[in-house]
C-alpha cells in the first residue's frame, strides 16, 4: 500500500539545517531555524524555566484532562501580559501547542466559515503561513512587504495591495521582529495601516513570535495592544518558543476578540476545531504550556517577579536580545 505514497516536499529550512550540520568550518553561522544559541552553540534552558519545571513537578496534583481550550489561567495570565488593559471578557482564548497550532486553529476556523474570507499575507513572510493556510483549505493572497534589494519596507505597495481586500477579509501580520526580514513598521506606518484596515473593514490578525527580542517585552507588545484596544474583532496568535527558549515544549495561545453576541459561538467553534483536527492541548506535551501558568511560576516567567527572575527587558531577556541583534 505505501508504495502509492506520494513524494512530499522537504522543508527548505531543514535542508539548510542539514547543510549546516555537514559544513566542517568552525566559524559558520546557522541562519536557518530561528533558535537562540550561546557562544558555544548551545540553547540553554533559562534558570527561571528550570525553576518553573521543578515547582510544577512538586505542586501538580492531577493529570486529569484540561478543557479543549486548555488551561484558562494560563490564557488569562498570558492575555493580560501581552495585551494589557485591552484584554478582558471580550476575548476567546485557547492554549495551543506552540504558535503553529494557534495559527492552524484560526486557519481552520476561517476556512470553515460560510463565506470564507481572504487572508492577506505580506511578501515575504514566515514560511509556514502558506503551508498552514493551504492545509486548512483557507483562501489567501499576498501584498508586497519588503524589497530585499533596496532593503526597505514597501509600505505604499502594501497599502495599495490591500485596496483589493473586501470588508471581512483578514490581514495576517507580525507584531515584532518580522520573520524573515527583521524589518518592523515604524509607529507612523503602523498607525496608517490600522487606519486603512479600520476604514476598509479588514480584520487584523497579529502573530507574535519574538516578544522580548526587539526593545523588551512590554515595548514589543505595543502593536498587538493597539490593535486589541482599537478593533472590535481581531486575532492574536502567540508562541512562547523564542521568548522563553522552550521551543520543544510547544507553548502558545490563540486569542480572538469578538462582539458579545458572537462570543459563545466562537468559543464553541474553537473547541470543536481543537477536538476534531488538532490534538491540543489534551495530548500536547504539558510542561511548556505550564511554565507561565503554574502559581508563582507565572511570576517567574510571565511577570518576571519569581525566584531567579529579573524584571522584563533585563537579565536573560536582554542578554539574549543583545546577542541576537
Ligand atoms: C513568525 C512566527 N510565527 C509562528 C512561529 C511558530 O512558532 P512555534 O515554533 O511555537 O510553533 C514561528 C516560529 O519560528 C515564527 O517565526
């Protein structure tokens, strides 16, 4: 039977990683997967993460199932940390296995809507958006974002491209440290973009992957907070893989802001998609998702107040950020 299996494309990032592993030179640089490494090429576990793991082992009293949308306290802490005062009862939240699953759940949801919206992407952008949207069967199109020769954001072309969007379409952008260009919009550009999205009835979808790596955790949340405060409907996907260096533990979340009349339906839709399509968080590795959630551990990681933790933007955060620049 398996002789009928079709050839699947190999992930280009993994091809690059193989080349890197085979290259004997000592002064090589790995520009493939976005993983922090120290001067010895190691990806260390932060002390606060170790402490969180220790506390989890000591304090966890049950291994019972979680809700389909995961740990509500984790979602609440994370939502408040990232979106600040703009986060509240008007959001539907789900704990997900990393950022990729948050993106996939949303892609499924959009694809299943009676009149599926077009998801507008930036070109270039994170290489997994197209595979995720395609696998979900979502509709998507792209607008230019960055000119690699001129090394600048093609802002006017991006806005011009969005003129083709219809009300109810979705614009997927990154909140900070744009992957792969590293070029973030200026506050003025971002304000102009939000004006256009609002005027045209386009729903903003912000993907946050590198919080803490641009100017510090709070400052890096600024774009997402503006969107959250201004729009009645918006989407925020988060991965904590990079911020806490917990890549394999798969910690992430999906936040969807809806009008009140739609909220319970949205919660049921997200739950149904998680149950039917993406086996998270019931079968996800539990530890990563719990790092920022468990009692004082959320202080250590999310608020920076726990043992061994330092205020955000200092210590481990700033050290890794400075080395990454
Ligand atoms: C922009 C962006 N979004 C989402 C992700 C997915 O994160 P995760 O590894 O937690 O699935 C990444 C990972 O590189 C990313 O760069």
